[in-house]
């Protein structure tokens, strides 16, 4: 069972992630957008979307640092384990709270506003549920276990297993003794990657960086005053149409 969960499932999800993007691009290029609903509601969008996107980028950066950078590298740079733990937990809590707040506002916007709710698809609901589950699991590991609990050094087990996947040598035993919340978060992350190509998240690969501070699309600008009509040139004469000839009257 450990081999199935920690070796087969990750590669299956990665294959679906790659193949799904290829299929989506070939079959649904016109759907490769954010499907923005800015015109239906913009107040909550202006507040929730920047929080969500900035929080998401912070969380992704934190995961990349914790999973891809071995502990020996930070030790070689003179960063103690205590310092790394304080920085990672502090950054994880701050960016996690931004992500939670932004996601809560976006979900509320989807289901409280009637016009936005009517354009919300089934796949949107699945996406929001998956995002909420991932955020809850991630915050539980950061806050409940690493901040207020006994702590768990994921860099000596989960991070090593994660890097081994890309070496095609994953060791399932590294995940066997991990706390349940970390196990669920890890396998949930791969399942989320398999879901990615079939949602609006595909726009991430083509969205401009301006979406970080302007998370909406400008459809049309404000119209200025109409230009004054220009007078006709002096040498242009107005030609009146020639009068129609009268039809001759035929007398009997």
C-alpha cells in the first residue's frame, strides 16, 4: 500500500498534469482564460484576489524553499536549524493567513452574489473545495504542529522523498512515520496537480505579472468628449443632385 500511495500515485498525477495541459491546449484554447466575472462584481474581487494571489506566491515560494533546498545547504550557509524554523514558520503563517483570507473572500463572492453564483460552474466548485482542503491541511501542519505542537522536521523525510520522485527513486518508507496531516497534505498536493489542467488555473501559464497588483481585466476605457467636427475645405463644392426630368403628359 505504501508503494501505491507514495510511488505510483505521484507519477500518475504528474502524467495527468502534463497530458491534461496538452489536451486542454489542443481542445480548448478559447477556454484558456481566467473566466473573469469582474463585470458582475468587483468590490470583493479587488480585495480578495490580491490577497489570494500574493499569499499563494508566498506559500509556493516557501514550499519550494523547504522541499527543494536540502538542509545541508542552509547549514553550509551558516543558517541554524532554529533560525530556519523561526523564519519558515513566521513566513508560512503570514502568507497562509493572506491566502486563507483571500480565498474566503473569493468563495463568499461566488456563493453570496447571485449573478456570480449563476456563472459558477461545477468545476469551479470542485476547484474551490480542493483549494480549501489544501489550505486547511497546510495551515494545520504549520500552526497546530510546528507552531503550537511538538514540531515535525519535514526536511529530513518528506522533502527527501519529494526530491527522490524527480530522481525516479522514491522511498515510501520516508513517509510511513510522517504525521497524518503532512501525509494528507503531500498526497493532496499531487491530486491537486492532476486536477489543475481541467480548471481555470491553466491561466497561470499565460497570465501577465500585472495580475499581482491589478487582478482584473480592463474591457474598455472611459470615453472622452467627442471630437469637434472639422469644417470642409474651402475648395470643396457641394453638388446638388440634378432634378429629375418631368415625364411628358400624353393626351388622348
